[in-house]
């Protein structure tokens, strides 16, 4: 018998346990997870390299590039490669709700990219790990959804760990921290808002189709913002691209990886489960921290490491508690 898993985007049919345990299936899933790790960590590190080490000081325009790639590649993946069936927008009200989600999504991505100009990747990931705290907070404020007290208790080390890590962060930057915490809150808000706005069974979209519609809206919103807040960005990027032949290539690779991360996120969930994705996500953050320290040589302290470790342990305990009491 096939097992049915519910994800936040759709109902996903999992393969039969007999077939999923075959060597070919195991190899496929292992490769898929490796690709998911590579694209997620790769786009994060390349963002940091471009914004902090390469002199590309345009985080909003960088997000425009990401969203443009997501819009084009989503269309190709759905329309031509048929990765998932096309789900059409059924009403203006549904389009308005998707547009609202897109604006919140823009805020989270831009905030995250801006923070990378000022913060080390390791500290950025520590702050980002507080997403469950904001998700629980917004879920209660918007839907009055309550969790078990044991679940809320697990959020204490999540927040405490970030406070400790902040105190032990050698390169702490207040503006960067503010943008990072804002991006984390926006990401959690988008997750809860998605559940509220697209709660109608007839209007739910899987993550691939949702990206197909959100990405073009994000470009429409962000492009004017980039032109206003990052003056002459287009002419400067063209001039830098002519001067440095690798810059445009890096932008292309970075933007393609941003879409690849979303695609792999969907495929890993489809071929495993949402719970597996959550566990892998916790480990991914730790891997990203280690790799970033090795590459960028940013200084770390024992207090910072202890704080981040406490946060990750709190997130793992929070996920386990939700699994038990939900």
C-alpha cells in the first residue's frame, strides 16, 4: 500500500516501501538530497561572496536576478518539462492573495541578502534558525492556534541560543542583525499567511506552481525598488560585467542555484516527507556554518558556537514536540 503524507502545499503520494528501499531508489534519493544541500548552501555562500567579498553591493538587484531566474525556469519546468501539472489561477481574489504572499516573500529574501553584507554566514544561520519561534508566534496571533506547553518550552533555548550567540559574535553588526531577524520573521509570516490565504482546497497550489506565479510579481515589485534604492545599478552592473567577465557568469550561476534550491526542496519533500525535510534542514544549517567558516575564515568564539548549538538543539526538540503533540 502507498502511504500518504500531507505537506503544507499539497498531498503527496509516497512510493511503496518496497520500491523506495531498492538500491536504485536509495541512490536517487541520496543524490537528490546531496543536490538539495549543494544548491541551498551554494546559493547562500555565493550570495555572501558576491555581496561582501566581490564588491557587488546590490542586494535588491541580486534578488531581482534570483526572482527572474525562478520565473523563467519555473515556466520551463512546468510548461515544457512537465515536472508537475500546471495549476491555473481561478479568481482575482486568489491572484491578490498570491500577490500578497509574493510581497512578504520579497521582504524575506531581500532582508536576508542585505544582512549577508554585514554578518558572517555562521551568525546569519544562527539567527535564521529562530524561524520556528516566529512561526509559532504568528500562528497564534493570526489564527489563535495553540501548541502544547511542551512545544512552547522548546522555543526557549531557540531564542536564548541566539541571544548568547549575539553576545559572542566578533563581527556583530546591529543593522545586519536587524535585517536578518526581520527576514526570518517575514519568512515565518509568509508560511503562516500562506496557510491562511490559500486555505480553500480548490485554490491550494503546490510550491512549484506557487513559485511560478509569485516570482514574476516579485520582479515587478523589486525592479522599481532596485532602480530607486540602488541608483544606476543596471549601468554599473553592465560596466562591471564588461570589466570582469566572471561577474555575469557568477550572477547567472547564483540565480540558477536559487531556483534549483526551490526545485530540490519540492522534490525532496515529494520523494521523502515533510518531516525528513525538516530534519535535513536542521543539519543543513550546521553544515553551512562549518563550510562558511572554512571558506571565509570569519572568527568564531566558544560562546558563539555554544549559542548556535543551543538554538539548533531547541529547533530539533521543537520539531519532535510538534510531531508528538500535533
